[in-house]
C-alpha cells in the first residue's frame, strides 16, 4: 500500500493485518472515511502457518515504531497462535481484534459463541477464501490431481458455511460449487464486515 506522506506517522493509525482481510479493512476505511488509517499486511499464507504470525508481528511493530508510528492496531484475532500473539501485543502495548479467528469476528464474536456447538463440524469460507479457493485449498492439498483425497481432508465436516462480506454472485457460485465438490451441505450467511467495523472505528478515532 502507498503510504500517506502528507500526515506524519505519529498522527496516523497503522493497522498491521492479516493479508486475508486487507480488502475488508480498506473497505471499512473507505466506508467510515478514515483517511488517517494506514494498512500494512503480513502474508495471507500465515493462515496455514500460525507459528509464523507472532514473530513476524513482533518485527512489524518494532519496525513501525522505529518509523514513528505511535498508534498501532493488530488486525488479527488469536488465529491459532495459542496466546503468543497476545504476548507480543502486551510487549508493545497494542491491542488486537477480539476473538479466536476471523470467522468469529466476521459473524460477531457473540454470535459465533452462541452458534459454536451447532457449527462444530462446519468448514468456513469467506470472500477471500472464495477468491483464493484453488490457490489456498485445491492445489496445496493436491486435490486437483487427486480428488479421491477429499474424504481424507474433509470427511469430518458436515457443512460448508460461506460467511459473505459482500453480495457477489460469482463468489456465491464458488462457495456453492465448493460445497458440492467436498460433499458438504451448503449454508450462506451474510455477515458484512462484522466486528471489524466497530473495532476499527474505535481504534481509529
């Protein structure tokens, strides 16, 4: 992202986020008119390597502070770090998104907690994961060449829930086709940007 060069770093709010929610952070920024909010991202592939998130975030915050940023927000939930991301946040005196992962804060953490048992065997998809379904699931798992492995990877799931941030028929089609291919029941829930809106509004003001 091109940095805001007209406002000193000390007067900006820097969000260091997961690459999987970059588009959504920028959409909320535009929606709320937060011109002073700046975004930088860690690689989206860390979704598969949660052990890389905390050290990378530690380095990113250290670098941002050296560049003069005083207002930093971590655009991650725990995301599989087992509390290690919280240790980094406490070290630097910054806050992160509440909740266990983006699937929770998109729905709203309260709603996610309420539906936890009913969704225990759900495979979640988001707008990002619909756009990147082949790149993030099919090819890395080798399912393009070995579809017979689908039951091995997805046999313990009962349904696919598409948490839709936008109303995009093309993404709907990807999610529906994915559910059919994986042999799962399909459910679509329009979440919009969920808790991302109030939390960014809170920390950007």
